């Protein structure tokens, strides 16, 4: 079963979203639908990480939280 949702969004944002959808899912019919469904799934899903259980888990002697962030972000492409 499907549902139709109509929305108005900022033109520049729509252009960027459409471009990213086509780059990700291909320049074919259904790319926008896939991108919007994936975005909605991510937005509606509950958080998967239990942040309270992660407090104090990362131990890096001599490194600050900023150093850890820089190391983590430098590995992201």
C-alpha cells in the first residue's frame, strides 16, 4: 500500500536533493522516490545507539575529545 504526500520545499534545496538522488540511485525513473523513502526511513527510525552505555568507553591517553574528533573525521571521505 502506498500514500501520496505533497509538500512545498525551498527550490534550491529541492535541486540539491534531486541532484544527490540521481547521483546515488541513477538517472532513471524512481530515483527520487527511493531517495525520499530512504530519507523518511532515517528520520522516522529510532536512534540505534545507546549513548549512555558509551560514556567513558573511548580511552585515548594523551588525546582530547577534539583530537579524537579530528582523527575520526579525517577518515571520512
